[in-house]
């Protein structure tokens, strides 16, 4: 922190350390790229964002999936209006992790990890679709379960284990809806994003775009081919990055699922002063939806967003659970 030659810090520690380390770096005048989830609570996230603003430094959140080709295409489609009003989104990250995954001391705990499949894995694809749709969430209804991982059940802070399977229904301010599924319990393993608009639909993994109207269908094909700008050349990954837990198969993510463009965006934001595509506020958005999903699953009622600072779950799931009885 005291070295003047250090301009930026990448925080890749367990989630419960993101808050103190990021704030210390920002106060020392460093720019910060922080791994997901941004923090284990909205309160911590807000303090981190405020610290970045006071320091006049870049705070960015790791969400490398935004830079993949299919999400970039979908975002451009929505922004162009070619699909008409987009009224539905789908974000499914149904993956598998072996039971040994949770044996690492900080995993499987609300206080240290902040959540299970939702915050550890699903937050990536949730963030992508929230960014693609570009709308403000106003309500989330959630269900969670721990079905195949014994270690979280054994830890069970506050009487409730973190989840290996999560499901959410999100409503936006214009009435449109979104389905979200996150899992580390499903051995078939698949990732899928879908959006549906009045004039057509698109999906990723595998990529497809279609309209029942032939003229619109042709327009969609032309748009994808001609009007979606490529990532800068120096952001292009030189080789694919492999997930050591993932079995290779037909639904494997493409090579552009990479940290290379993520770090390129971070450095460009520092050099030019333009906002990072995955700035602190962006990382907070997915975190708030997940906080609402957990709150809804625990209390058995929909959660209205934004979550009030007076709500116990604003301080994290561990704080929310401390106010409940089981």
C-alpha cells in the first residue's frame, strides 16, 4: 500500500476480505479490481463504492462474462430496439462442484462466502442478463435448497446451510420479468441466457436469434453480422481459459469467456477516466438481487427492491439470519 509504484490492486481473496482490503487500497490511492461477489453485504458494498468516490479511483468488479461474444451481441440487440420491447429474460447457470469443493475453510459459510451457488457461481450469469436488459429490478421471489453437498449442511450458520441450488423470479419496474437459476448440484451442466422481445428472441449457449416475421428475421441476422462492434484487439484473449471443475462438452463456454478483456476494461478506465463496464455500482446490482432472493427464500415472501438500509438483510445473510428463529 505504501509503494508509490503500485497504481492498482486486484483483490482475489475470499469474499469476506473484499471489503477491508478494497477500502485500504482505495484509501492508499490505488485503483481496485475486486473479485465477485463485490462484498458479502450491501452495506459493505456501499462503503466500498463511497470509498472509491472519495478517493477518485476506479473500483471495478470481476464479471468477465459481460465481455463474451453472446452477451455483447444481446446487449447490442436490446439497445438497438430491433427486438422491440424486451419483456422476458432468463439466466441459468446450472453447474456442478464435487462435495470436496466446500471443504476449503471459508467456503460454505454465510459470513465468509456470502452465499452459495448464487453468489459463488450464478452471480456471473445474473449480472450479464441484468446488464443486457438494462432495467431496474423492483421485486424478487426466491427459493433455495441444499441437496447434494454435506459440508454446507454441517456448517449451517444461523440454522440454515448455504444453498447448492437457487431459483429466483425477478420483476422489473416496467413489469417485465426474468427467471434465474444457479446451481452447483446439477451434473449435466449447462449455461443459458435467453431474452424475448415483441419482434424476436435470442439465446446464448448455443447462440440463436429468431423472429417469426421473415423481414425482421433478416434484419436480426444483418444486425449481428454488421453492427455489433468487436472487442478491442488488445482485449482479445490469446488462449481459452479452462474451468478445472468443469467437464468439457457441447455446452462448454467459448474461449472469449476470459479475464483478458475484463482487465483490459479496468486498465482503460484508469487511463481514460471513462467508467468501467463492470464498475462498483454494476457489481452492487447483482448483489442486491441476490440479497433479495436470499431474504425471500428465508422469510417465504417476495422482497421489494431496493432493499432498505434498515432491513437486517442489508447487512448480509448472516445478519438477517441472526434476526430469525428456526
